[in-house]
C-alpha cells in the first residue's frame, strides 16, 4: 500500500498528492496521515517543496470533501431518514443520533467543520450534514480549506522531522499504518455487530 503511494507521488509529484488526497476523502481506505507523512519524507529528501506539497494535498482534500458536501445537499435532510432507517446498522447511526448531531451542527457549523479536519473519518463525514443543512458553500470551503491546510502542514512537518531523525522509520511506517487500519476495521465491525438503535 505505502509502496503504491510512494510510486504515485514519485511519478506524478504534486498531482499525485492531490489525487491521493482526493481519493482518501471520497473513498477513505487510506488515512491522510499516511499520505501526508510519506509526502513529508519526500520533502525531507528534497524531492518536493513544503508549501507546494501542502497546497496540493489541501486542494485534493477540499475537492474530495466538496463531493460529500454536494451528496448531502442533493440528498437533503428529509430524504436522509429512510437511508438511516435502512442502513443504520452499517452506519452505526440511528435517527435520534442524527437529530442530536443536526442540533449541534446548526449552532456551531463553522467551528465543527474546522475542527473536524483534524479527526480521522469525521473529517470526511462532517461534509454530509454541512451539505444537507445547506451550510453556505463559501463558509464550508473556507473553514474546510483552513483546517485541512493546517493539518496537512502538521503531518508533512512530522514526516519531514521523522525522516531526518530516524533513518529506519520508512521500514516500519508501512506495517504500522496497516496495523492501525486493520484495528479501525475491527472496531467498525464490532460496532456493526453490537449496534442497537436507541429506543
């Protein structure tokens, strides 16, 4: 997995970073921590520029989140309930929880969209209620871009430092990332099989 990401970034450079981040946000099988961490290592090797890498990663991530925003906007709040009723187990979510989320989001939409960019999975899924509740696109894109750019800069910086400080880090990074993703999948499956809708 990490080898393919390295090949993508190596072959396509900044465009490869943008594509990887776009795909991560539309189909999140690979955490952005992996993509941006590897990008930081490439920056440390002098293969990429820091500002350019942050910009490419941010553009890709924002476009990916914009897709989910428009899915939410097209589906709409009213039409979302039958989906929750039908697929609630797989989403580990019921309508009562959705209504709570909506109430909180309506009050703190800008702060939630910004801070969600620092949290795995949530950073993508938060775009759905933003679209469903018709949050202003200008506000959505502004706070998404700001949060994403900061987080990408932190991750790239971390990859840069780790590459310089630990020469053997690359050897262990891939397996650790795989273990973390397997743990996320196991946690999700546990939630699916033990999930019960609220009374």
